[in-house]
């Protein structure tokens, strides 16, 4: 094996030159650690926006083992009196999840909310056509509202605009939010919930342009239905906020025209439009996979442009914001899902086992969301437990953190305050689908009240470290409190029930501030959290 060495980018081309045919030169370098370079300027006045805490949300759908065997498992050693797993609740609290979207997802487009309320022994078992399973309805809106309060989160409720419409939606708002003295609010009281749930965020359906969706609609059909539902829902409770359903993804043929059409109909009645995206690495091209957030950035900016076009068209003074209420890595479980027997209760569906490279992309996706904190006010990592999730469980057994758990937890814990626009100069690379991909992906968050500055940084370099420096300018009296690093020698490394601590962060980074300049050598293929505070 050739010796391992470190070379700089400008030297790397020399190292890869083939030997002369005559054999006079035969230079071979293997296991080369190619160190890249990146610089960053952080300035207090380069303020993007205050970060809405709801950007650190997640999603729980009646799908696979997300509910049954995930958050809810009566008889589990840690279960509380309501059947909710205590070990899962502890991990959700550790993640600081601000808002949780429920009950779907594709599931909601065929869901009758009345099936999940009242005495459990009287609740019907239904065929869920979205995922070809049987829904026992042991958990419904009341139980889930109770659970979200226990984990310190806010409930974001979706209404069925697939098989149902405005009437069922307004009845659900009345059931959840009206204090009493009406049929549905008094029914809630009869079911044992005297106080209203006070749900403030509501999704008007889910992915209604998708042909896989139960009750899929054209843009005009959906826009009219969403408009009428929005009107009556707000007539019941004027304090609620509504999310119009955007395209299922940027790749949909309906994208852009869908958003323009539905917003033309609903603009003055909703506060947000939704975005959904998932990325995968099916061709095992890690550099290209880690560049996917360039697509996410363009997606966000495109939807903002459409919103602002409708604003201009309507001569409106209202600015519409974005709810990125489904985002994640999703592809590992696709083949296994095809083998699952249909029409069973809580089969193992969408149980992606995440690795380090997935965690790096999740970190970059969080950075993309924070880069547009001025417009992205809600976001939901999809999903929370077992189903494409940062938390995994064994039925009757343990719960553990996947590698993707850590970037989310770090961002939610330390990413509170104002997002600052970083000026970045970084070495770059080209991949199959993207050009000029910076090795450094980073954002800075300033918590003025706590006098703390946090830099989240991903080093996309798979071959070596990243020599990183940051001009702190207005933060010259700040010093490093902690430099957390999540990395592993194997970019495919995972955590399992038997080895839950294989990929875990460590506070072993080398960042330091000298004369107002931050410097660090970021480990190869790493997620970094550099926390600084004002010297006292």
C-alpha cells in the first residue's frame, strides 16, 4: 500500500500525472488526503431574518410503524398510562421538535377523522388505500394532541380534501378548537377532552396533484376546494393559519403552473404554500448526492418567485411564506417495501437505515432552510419515528438515534435566533448533475439575547479535510465554546439496535479564534457545529 500523505488542490493534478511511456517518471499516489480551502465572512448586519422555531418541525403519519410500535405501544416497558412509549418521548424532546404534522401524508386523503375519536372499542378498522394496510384507529386526533403536548411540540393538523371537503374540515376545526356549546365541541367534551386543543396550523390536503393520491385533482379543482375549506375553517376559528398544498415535488410536470393556479384562487385566504422533496443516492455517487441541496435551493427560490408573482398580479400587500412540510432522504427501503404483505396492521414500511452521508445531506438541507429563513417559516423533517426517521425502535425493545438525528438536534438546539447571510469563498467541484459545488456548505446563527454565535458547516470533501477560516468582524470579542463534529471513516456507516453509537458526534473539533479570525481544519465528510460566545 502506498504511503498516505496530504497534498493541496494545486498539487493534486501533478500527483495524478501518468508516468512517461519510457518509464522515466512513474508517480503513484494512493490514499491521498486532499485538503481543500474555504473562507467565510460573518457580519451582524448581514441579517437574513429571525428564524421561526417552527422550521424545526417533523411529521408523523398513520404509516408503517410510525404510530403503532413507534410513538404508541401499550405494554412496552416504558409505556405510560395512555400507551405512549416513554423512550421515544425522551428522544423527541431531545430533538426539540417544535411542530409535528399529522395524520398525513397520503393517508389523510382517505381519512375520516370521526373514526379516531370516541370509545376505542367502538372505533372501526378501515382499509387504508394509500399504504395498503389496515388502520385500527386506536390513535386519533385527541390522543395525538395529548402526545404532542407531552413532548413539548405544537400540532399541525391536515384535513382530507381527497375524499372529503369543506364540511368535514370545518367540523374538525370545531371539534378541536371551539370551547363548547356546539355539537362537535360538546362531542369532544363527551370524549373526555373538556378543553379545546387550540390547533393553530392546518394543512389543506396533501400532494393533491399526485396521481397516487386518493381523490387527486387538477389545480383548478383543488384551488376551488381549498378556497371553500379555508373560508369555513376560518369562520369557525379566525385565529388559525392555513397551508395551501403545493406541487408534490419540483419534478412534477404540474410544478409552477400548479402553484400559480392554486394561489391565484387562495392567496388572500392562506398564509403558506407547501413544498415537498426527497433525495436519494441510488447510483452510489456520493459527491453528486451531497450536492442535492443546490436543487433544494433552486426549488425554494422558484416557489418564492411564484408567490411574489401572484402578489404582484393581485396588487396585494400580503407576503406569502413557505411551509417545507416534507423533506428528507428516502430511497434505502424502496425494494424492501415491495415485499411487505398488504392489509396488515403497522407493517415495517419505509424503514430507511440511514448512514453518515445521509446525515451530511440532512445537515445541508437544514442549512438550505435557514438560508431562506425570511420566507421558509415552517419545515417538517419527514418523518419522526421508524418511517424514514431519525428515531428507530424495536417493537417491545429499544429505541435508538440514527445518524440523521444529530444534525437536526443540533440545529434545533443551537439554531435559535437570526440567520446571518455568510459570504463564502470555497474550493469547488463538479458532479454528474451539478457544477461549481462548494466543498463548504455553511450558515451562521446569531442569538443576540444569549450573546451566542453558532456556525453550522458541512465539509463535502470525501478525500480530506477542509481548511476553514472565518472573518468574524463584529464578533471579535467572541471565543469558541465548543466545536462538535459528526464524522466517520466510512461514509456508509450506520447505527443499529446492537450498535447504536457507531456514528455519533464528539466535541473534539479544533476551531479557535485568534485576533478576531476563526480557523479550523474540518474533518473530511463531516457535519460541524462551532459554538461561540462573547467573552465576559
